[in-house]
C-alpha cells in the first residue's frame, strides 16, 4: 500500500470542543468508506467507532464494480491506486452486449476509463481489505466486531444518542450513521417498510480465467448476453500474483421468476449448477462453456430492493442512514456500492462544515487533550459564535443525496427490465427491434451515473437550503422533520 499524505487543507481546524463522537453501525463497504472520508475531511475533530455485527470484517459475494463517479472520490483520499491494483482489466470496455442465442454483438459500451481514475471491478473481499488496511494505517477509526445494534435511544438535548447492542452493552455518540445494509436495524427503528422482491433472481459464481477457452473470442471479459427474461453478465476481477493477468471471471446470471418459485432472501443460499444450466440452456455455446466452469453449487440470490425513502435523518440529525440502509437498489447497474461511496463523501463534507462552525471558545467541558491539540494546531479561538445546527447540516447531506440516489434506484430497476426486453418501451416489439432501444438507453444511463458532478449538486443545494431552518411538525406528540423539499 503506497504511503499517503493527508490533505491538511481538507480538514477542519481543531477546536476547543471534545472530539465529536461518530458511531458507524455496520462495517461493510459503506461503513468503512464513511470512516475513511470522515477521517480525511474532519481530521482530529472526530473520533470514529465502527460497530460490525459479524465476528470479523468480511464481505460476502464475489465481484463488485465501481464507476468513475465513485473511484474519483476514492482517489481524492488516496485509496484509488490500491483499487486499481486489485481490479480486473476489461480492456477499456464496460460491457460488450451480445445476443443470448448466437452471441452476435448488439452494442459495446466503453468504460471511458483511461488514466488513473477508472472503472474498477474487484473481488468484494479484496476491496474491503483495502479499505480496512487504510483505516488501520491511518488510525482512522476504532473497529469493533460482534456488536449487533438492536436499537438507538435519544439522550436528550446536548446528550447525543445511545446505541444498544444485542450483547447488552451500549455506546454513546454525537452522531450515529446507520450503514447496516438493506435490513438495517437503524432504519427499522424509524421506518416501517418491507424489502420488495424485484421479480428476478441471480445465480453467481467465479470461474478461473485460466480455465476459459483460448483465444478468448470477445474484445473483453466484460460481457453481457441479453435475451427475453434473462441476462448473464461476466467481468474479470482480481489479478494474478505477478499482476499481469486477470485472475477470475465473475459470473452473474439473472432470470425472471415468480415469487413463489424463489427461495427466501439469504446471502448464503446455493443451488446445483444444473439449475443454471436449465434456466440458460437456450443460450449460445460460449455461455454454456462459462456455466459449465461455474462451481458445482453457485449461489442463488433473490434480488430485492425497497421503495425510495425520502427521510434519512432522525432524532434532530443525530442519526443518519447511508448506503443500502438508505437506498437499497437492485444490482443491474453495478451502482449500489458507488452510491454508498458518494454518500460517505457528501456526509463528510457536510459534517466538516458543521464542525468548522462550532464556536472555538474553550468550553468548561473541553478536555486537556483537546486543548493541547489546539496548541499544536495553533488555531486562534474565535470570540463567540452560536452553536450550529447539526440537523440542518445532516439535512444538507440528505437533500444532496436523496434525488440522485432515488434516480439511481429507479434506473437500476429499469436497467434490469431493459436487459430482459421487459421495459415499457419494448412492449409489443420484436427482439430485433428492442436491441437498439437497449443500446441507446444503457449508454445514456451510464453517462448520467458516472459523470454527474456531485460537488456541483452539493454547492447548489447548500446555497438553496442551508440558511433555511428545517420544517418541523408535531404528529401525535412526536416532532417530525418534514421532507427537505419544504425548506426550499
Ligand atoms: C450480488 C450483488 C452484486 C452487486 N454488485 C454491485 C456492483 O457491481 N457495484 C456496486 O456498486 N454495487 C453492487 N452491489 C450493491 C452493493 O453490494 C451494495 O450496494 C453495497 O454493498 C452496500 O454497502 P453497505 O455498506 O450499505 O451495506 P452492506 O454491504 O450490506 O453492509 C452492511 C454491513 O452492516 C452489518 N450489519 C448489518 N446489521 C447490523 C447490525 N444490526 N449491527 C451491526 N452491523 C450490522 C453487516 O454485517 C454488513 O457488514 C451488488 C449487490 C449484490 C447483492
């Protein structure tokens, strides 16, 4: 891992306050990315604890792709090159899209990833190791395991919040970030909704690249075969020991199924390879070869998401949601992890601004270590200022992120329909008529996903709303912050 020097200008000044306590619930991709962005931007003004329910920090599943929208942010905090080092090489191709029955090319979409900031496809476990490595190297956060959050309590004015864990311990924080995935316990405390079956299942498995036919007949290992009610995609992840070759082909085979025919939701459910062969038996010979090289028992996964949730901040901004906890999405655009990275970046920006605005006059509660830190940073305490409103800054985070995440949730669903010739604009058309619709639409939506400038969105939204107090309404004695749109 390359040495990395902090961008000190990105950090807030050390203040006379005791460090702001951030508790991250969930140590997956979103949680660990949040720890790194917060540490980078907020520096010594925050202490960060990550609470993961599992006995170790580990990712389930095989591959994961991150578009340049996310990797450019990882480069800003010095993590991007390490991702490039573990990514498969797709030869500049995002996906070459092929007919399911004869393999003819429908369209090939460029990854538009020349240079250091690239689309990266990685083994999930390796990516998590990279994030963990940086957290440890930079002492960015304290990492806890076997800490399953079961609820959150408000400790009242000025008192932060308390996280209660299943093991009957608890921990207090000024801000809790719920990064605990699609079945988030943090979300469940504030929102009553169910995960929704998308109508599709996915078979997944890895194939060694060395076992594939040579020469490989496509311009890239990143390929997708599309047919009525099914699509199968492959992309390379991981590098051989000398770093010269791709190591594994990640295979995700999706097909539409009635809900009563699919297993209950689980990351760990598997099937026989014969099930994949039965569902994809009408695909061209290269697909048959790939499936025959999948493990004997590929994983079989029910693809779920939830309806968009317009409120991600609770308890006066002391609790926020991030990643799949806020906006779980189906995987057809390879976008979920990238959206979690974008969340982490914007949340860190907003929190930095909040912390910078706290008055720096030493308070009676300022600790000795904080004061010595001020001396070290040579910051001059400002005369006076009013305490900024955490809720307002957390609303900024939500207001920037919600429209984009909601749009990506929606377009991920639509992508699944397009790949299987089920989109509304394809109804009544032949397969041949559908292909150009697919080609144009995919290219357009990837452009929107990869190239939208979230810094511009941040500045614009900040200018629009930050001076306006959030609208609070009492319902049955409970204060609820109304949708941020009301503030605009
Ligand atoms: C098959 C598949 C393929 C995908 N492919 C891509 C892709 O190519 N590109 C992409 O960008 N996205 C992809 N995604 C989506 C992506 O994986 C998710 O969006 C991303 O992992 C979300 O990260 P997260 O940290 O929010 O949640 P998760 O990754 O679900 O992490 C949640 C963490 O919280 C922990 N946790 C849960 N409950 C508690 C609790 N009560 N207390 C403490 N800890 C808890 C869990 O153990 C876990 O470690 C894919 C998803 C799937 C399922």
